[in-house]
């Protein structure tokens, strides 16, 4: 992985993705040809189901060439939070600034939910030039 100098930061962004089904969904993708490194500052899973707890898994994938909201296309999933129950009307902080995750080129961040339309994901990250 390339050294990331603070003065190489391009910007800080937030993405929001509703997990409409139970299949893996891409939250953030860093294409192989990007020449960029993404520093994930926080990942939050919110359960919008007012009645039931819902399981959530968040993984880093070795293949980053997928669009946000799409299913990861191949590669290997490396879970960073696996099958964690998120109570009804509650949020789970999967990662914060004390445990940033670096996404190199050709990697992505994805999530699955135990029920469709029950979990929304918020990811805040910084983008750096390689």
C-alpha cells in the first residue's frame, strides 16, 4: 500500500446506502485504476425497523470494481463485523476514527443485512492521491 501523506488529501465524503435486500451490497469501491487510497473514518449501521433486531455484516472485498449499491463482483470477503445484531430503532458503530480502515486500489467495502429494507449504512471517508 502506498504511503499516504496528509497533504495528499483530496477530500472528505459521506455515503449513505439502504440495504434493500439480504445480498451483499457495495458501500464504497476503490477501482483498480484509481491511483487513490480511501481512509474510512466511520461506518454506522442503523436499524430502521421499529420492531425487530436485524443482523448486519460488514466486509472488505478484494475486488473494488463495482458501483455503490451493487453486489460485489467476485473477490474475497474479509468480514470486519460479522452477523452482529442491531436492535430495533438503534445504530451500531462498526468502525470510527480510532480504528480507520484503509481501502487500497481494487478493494471495496460491502455489507449484508438479515432482512431487506431494515438497515441503512453511513460511511465517512477521506480520499488521498496515491
